[in-house]
C-alpha cells in the first residue's frame, strides 16, 4: 500500500512543482474552485463533492453522485533582501491538482472520496549569486514542503441536522538545503505519512423557524509528521545560535471553525466563516516562533439556473512574528522565517463563477489575488558578529492563482 501511495503522491507533487503556495500559513484557502471563489469558505455553504474536506457535513447538499477535477495554477512572487540587494525566488509557478467525489446513498447517508494537495510552502534562491558569496545573502537556499491528503468523507442527515467525518491520511515531503559559504547543507527529501480526521456538522435553522439560514462548525485534528534529517540538519548549522538543533517534527496543527450562510431573494447568498489554526501548539512550527492564526472569510454568490458568480475576501494575520534580533536565536529565526518560509501574506481577494452546460456537466473558475506584503526583521546580532551582511533582512511577497474545475453529475 505504501508503494502505491508513494507513486500517487509522487505524481501529484511533481505536478505541483516546488510546492511554494502557502496562503493561510502553509495551507491553501479552500478546497476546489467554488470555495476559492468565495474566499475559501465552506463551513456552512455546500460546494458539492469538494465539501468533503472543508466540512464533510456539507456533503448532504448534493442530490446524486458528483465528481470534481480541479487544477489550480499558483503564481507567487517573492523577493528577499539579505543585505546585498533583492534576490528573486524562482519558485513562481505551481500546478496544484485535486480530485473530489461524493454520492448520495439514500436520504440519510452520503459517502465521498478525495485526493487533495492542500498546502505547502517554500522558496527557491538556488540560482542567486554564487556559492562563493553565499548567494547575495540568500545562502542559495531552497525550501519545499508539499502536503497531500487522502480522505473518505461520510455524512449523515436527519431533518435539519447533518454530521460528517473524514478520516485523513496525509503524505508530506520536505526538502531544505542551502550553502553557508563553506559547504552545502541538506541532501535529498524527508517524507512521512500521518493520520488525522475532520469532523463537521451543520444545521438548517428553518427547523426552528428561521428560513434560509445554515450554521456549521468543524474541527480538524492535528497530524504528526516527521521529516527525517531535514530540519535537524538545516538547524544544526546554526545550533550554537539556536541553543541546539531542532527536531525533525513538523506537525500540521489542529483547526476549529464556525460558519453561517444566508440565502435571500432566491438567488443571493452571503456567508461568513471564522477559523482558528493552532500553530503555537504544533511541533516544529512552535520552534520557529509561529503564532496562532484567526481567519475571517466573507463570501457572496449570485446563482441563476445555468450560471453563478462569486466573490470573497479572506484575511488572516501572518503566523510569522518578529523575534528579538539582538539575541542569537531571535536573529537566526528572523532570517530563517523570511528567507525559507515567507508566509507573510495576509489579505486575499477572490472572484469566481460556474457555467452549467446541462444537468450533468458544469465548469467552475476562481481567481485569487493576494496583494503585496512587505516585512523587515531585525538580525542585528548576526551582523554584529559578522554572520550576516546587514542588521536587518526583508521580504516582499504577493500571489495570484487561477483554479479551473470540471464537474460531472451522474
């Protein structure tokens, strides 16, 4: 089984390039084009088969059997300045595939299946500068994290209440390597498989007299991952500054969320999701000083019989926080986070739509734009001890993505 998983994931990871596509931390906003067109929400709004990971309880919104195939073209732009001028990350185009399937067994039970590339992060400065000069302050660093989830959502509906659970198998690949001006650090990739689950519920408030209002809630468990030799080798080179090398654990954090949607005038829907991602409690991310994220998502949909339009806004303060750069550990973490893990994007603006060719075939599209975010962190300790070219480092980062999805009902 592990061999077949390796083959499947290898194909998906290879399609997704260097996997530098973090949005909310290391996670994509939403799953599928409908969700992304509304800012990534879906806790209290059904998006058909693609709801199996966002909130499995919302699978009860399908009427028969549905399959969705999605491709997202992700285009991040990142510039890092380590004191010798800006260098461009060449990890600037990623193809992200997804597959979602769901079927209505009877009036109460719904079953699904999905393979989703749900997140990743990274940057590629391997072509910057030369080995002799440390890549103009970038150390020619390349970081790559890719996450693929396999899930089998099951949902149950009775009257206005729907509950669902999705057992999750997650496959992850992590690669960190760089040149510190003396030798090359890091070799190959670390891979691991972890297990978790998503649990969700929703309730139609029409059963208590409030028409056209749905509420929902979701809990996503943490998933323990260990990438042998990656983080420990990378941080061993800075162990005297950090107080020792870090472990190879990089646990995907737990997440909780609530949502509400309201349909009015028969064609308009407004919705809101709130999510809380617990980076501070996740092994590995806590070592890098990441903070918990509160995510606020607003979405709108206008739907006719044969087409629909969507718009959304997603905001979450970056999980990165500047450390005390006058101290050895703080300065080192500031450099590592902005150089190798530039997850500083905060605001995302989205539009999308659907066109129905007939009652069986439809297509979705979504466009996401994340405006440029600039951050400058203190690395004065490294500069004072001749370990860096400047007493501060900075990154500029923006993103765009286009999702195309084919849906077939049968």
